C-alpha cells in the first residue's frame, strides 16, 4: 500500500490523524508531567528528611 | 522521636503499603498498554475493512468509544472513592479520587474531540447540542469542577470534602450520558455493541475496539498509580514538616 494513500485515508486523513495525534500528544504530556511531579516530590522529601536528620543529630550531640 | 515516628507510620500505613506495590505494578501496566494499543491499532488500520457507508472515518471509533467508556468508568470510580473518603475518612481513597480526576478529564476531552472530528465527515457538523454530546460536555465540567474546587480551598481536608461532595452529586450525570441515546431522539447513534444483541460490526472491528479499550484501562491504571505516588510523597513532606515544627516547639 502507498504511504500517501494510507495517510490520505480516502479524504478522512485530517479527522483520523487529528484524533489519534491529539490523543497521543495528550498521553505523552500526561506521562511527562506525572513523572516530573513524582520525581520532584521524591527529591524534596529526601532532602527534607536528610535535613531534619541532621538537625536531630545535632540536637543530641549538642 | 519514637512517638512521632509511630504516629507518622500509622497515618500512612496504607500509603506505605501502596507505594512499593505501585512501583511494581505501574511499569507492567504501562508496558501492557503499549502492546495492546499497538496490536489494536494494527488490526484497526490494516486488518479491519473500510466501512461501506462511512469510508475510513469510522476508524476514529477505535479511539472515540474507549475514551468515552473510560470517561464514564473513571468518573464512577472517582465518585466511589469520594464516598469512601467522605464517609470513612480513608486517606488513600481521597488520594485515589484526586489522582483519577485529571486522567478522567483527559479521556472526556478526547471523547469530545474525536466525536467532533468524526461528526464532521459523518453528520456534516463538528458540534450539535444533542443530549449525548451535551451531557458528555457536562461530565468534562464536573471533572474540572472537582479539580478546581480541590485546589481552590487552601485547607486540604475541607477541599477534599467539598470536592468529594461535588463528585458524588455528579454521579447522576453518568446514567444520563449512557441512556441519552435511548431516552431522547439524538443525532448520536445508539451503541454498536451490546451484551444481549452482540456487536453490529465485523469481528476485526470488534477486536480492535476491545484491544484499545483494554489498552486505555492499562494506561489509566499505570498513570493513576504514578500520580498517586507523587501525591503520597507530597503529603508525606507536609506531614514531616508539621511534625518537625511541633517537635521544635516542644524543645
């Protein structure tokens, strides 16, 4: 099958690829931002835990 | 120190079990989603025949119908978690409801958009205020309302309660969407797939449709688990901060 013919979809290419393209874009955006949010939260929590542990240790020794 | 630790762990007992489980499940379901979608789209585009009435535009169905189903299923799930969170004050239920909302809104948007893009070549119009389309649009507003209410109220418990209440009231819209094509004379066609009558399409079309539906389910499970993990970490951070402040005040 001809690729141009496949993309043309008998005149319905815009509607079909517009649908699938937007959906794929939204899914990729969601995956990206959820991953980023989780990574950021993890780093901040670990940072905070380390900081508080340091403060607690100082409290005991000092 | 031991006292605050104990409270801390009790508070997040279910969340601390959930987190490692989600770590194991999320990649499996994401992989499953990709595999199912690839096979489903292959069948949908290369095996399923051209529709004799609609031409190729009907292939939007393999995305439109699963997205529309997901938009309703996710809403029911969200509302169920909202009830559990509101009545039994289960923290994890609130986190799940909150984590489901953006993905539900996304599927609702995809259902509306693909519907418009399918409607244009089939009905000659992108949009019409018929019962099915209007109630689905209302569903999008319910999702956005839930998310907006949750983030607009600074106190998290009050935000959760207000948003959960809205989600529960909104359940009434789901049967309206589902039965709208039967109750009213809509331009939107009735279901092409029913348990009692079977499917009014070829078996290739049906397998593509079902594979895409399972792909959407697997994707939803994976992404919601990941978002819930992020929320758990964020809330744990706030709790840790609060416990440290109260500890500093004591000493």
